[in-house]
């Protein structure tokens, strides 16, 4: 039995932190019901990869929103709110990642939900938290890494800021959020009490920048763009290999690793030069060192370079693109990607759960849902609504 078997989660999350968090809880066995509406399609269903613009055929949605059910309720309609509250009475966790004003505007904030379900656990993942000057800030993932100061460190050494260029904040926040929900459920099991988790996505991102925070606090230094360089490791970079746009990542930390690296590449004369004799010298001369390392890697396949260096105790790995990840022997052996049947697209390849529990294996027990696929199950079986009532609400586009 999975740890969350028998728990029910209501997911109002929309692009991307909420849906990803809910999928993680679904991986652990919770029944997750995603509340969405045709009046405003979740953009995860209409990503740039969805060439058909069909909300049931989006590959991003299929991979990221697995182990969830779907009901269509238009929260903008007042008639939908009592239905949502009835559903929450039968649930354990509520997930939402809107700005703070949204749930309260519909009477679905924690204070109201706790009145109808005292032990409910609600996690909110707004951009900057439930209070403070940025409380109502509208953001997307790239905005949050900028606010958190992480983007300022992403770019080639000494050049302009490039930023992460993707929604890392959502992925990072969903991981923090899943842990917080599990902790809250453990607390409820001991005390019988629910609680509201206020998890600012910006703060979750700041937590990964510990070196930058400490550098400023202790030395007054603002870290800038470093490229792939590291303040205490060298070589530390991605190096071009044989083939079109193929690279190997190499990182050397200790003197023992440096000696292993030198032996692995055949101990060319330059490895014995005084300027590379210690880490201080290698860091001072790292541009020239990178050029010399590339003279070795450029003649090798990136897997070949990796194998040679790993055998010498040096941290090295191929820089895999999407195709490379898909066909990587290790990832294939671990079933990192799985075939899942989907009624709208046939066979999909989706990312498997990264959690491997020895006694309770996590599985994709339900592929991503069609829009509104589980309306009958939720409205009739869970909420005991009549066919006539459901038909009326569909006609009025409350169930929509």
C-alpha cells in the first residue's frame, strides 16, 4: 500500500507548480482530482509542443499531470462554489497556486474551508507569499528566478545576464511543497488538526542560492555570471567532443582527482607545468586549461570521454540532449521513461516517477486525464448529484 493510499487531493493548480505537486502526491497513491474549466484552459494543455491545439493531446500535460482525475467546474460562476465545498468536505488536501486574492474572492480561502472541514490541509503556492508588498504580484517561473536573484548568476563568465530561461521555480516549488504536505499530514495524524501551508515560490528558489547569500553576508560580494566555472574547482566546465554539438561535463575538486585526470588523458607535458601545479594556479589559468582539455576531448565521443575519466575517479558525464536522454542505457535500465496508453494519442512516452520505494513501488496508475473525463464519477458517485441537476449545470455552463 502506498503511503497516501486512501487520501484525496483537490488540485486547483494551474501552470505548473500546483499540477506538478499534485502529481507527486498522486505518485504516492493519493486520489487527485484536478478542477479545471473550458472557459479558461490550463495552458499546460496548450503548450507550444501541442501542434493540434487539442487540450487532450498535449505531450507536456500528459507527462506532467499524470495520476490525476479531471472535473470541469467554472469557479467564476457562483453556483460552482457550493459544489467545490462539498467536494472539499470529502477530501484531505487542497492545492492551489494562484495569487492570494483568487481563492478568497471565491470564498475558498483557508479560513472558509476550515469552517466546513476543520482538519483540511491547504497548500498555497503564490509567487511571493500570502502577505508582504509583493503579495499580489503576477509572475511566471522565469520572473520568480529573477526576483530570487538566481538569474543574475546565469550567463557566460563576465558577460551579460542570460537567466535560466525556463520555469525552474515551478519544479523547485513543487518539490518543497510535496514535502510540506507530507509533514502536515503527519502532523494531522498525530493531532487531528489541519493547517494552511503558505509556500512562497520565490523563497523556495532563494533557498538554492546559499553560496550567493553567504558570499554577500560574509564578504559583501555580489556574485555575477560565472558560466560553468566554480570558485574552488578546476577544470570545471563542459568540453566539446567528437560530433555535432556534443559535450562532456568535467569537474575536478581534489589533488587526487587532478592526478587521476592527468593520468586518464595520457599525462601530456602541459599537465606538469608549474602554472597548473595546484588548484590556485589552475583557477588563475583556467581559460588556457580549458583550451588544453578540449584538445583531448574533441577527439572522443562524449560517452567514451566519460568512461575514461570515471574509471580514473573523475566526475564526468555526457551532456545529453532530449534524444540522448531517451536512449541513454542507464535511464532505459531504470525505466525513467514509460509507455502509457492514452485514448487521445495512443502510446505516449512520459517521465516516470523519480521515487523508488522498495516496499511500495510508485507507479503511473492513471495516465493524464481528458478534460472533464471524471465528471460523472465526481458529481454522481462522490457528491450524489442527480442526472437532472448535472444536466442543468452543464446547460448553464457551471459544469463546463
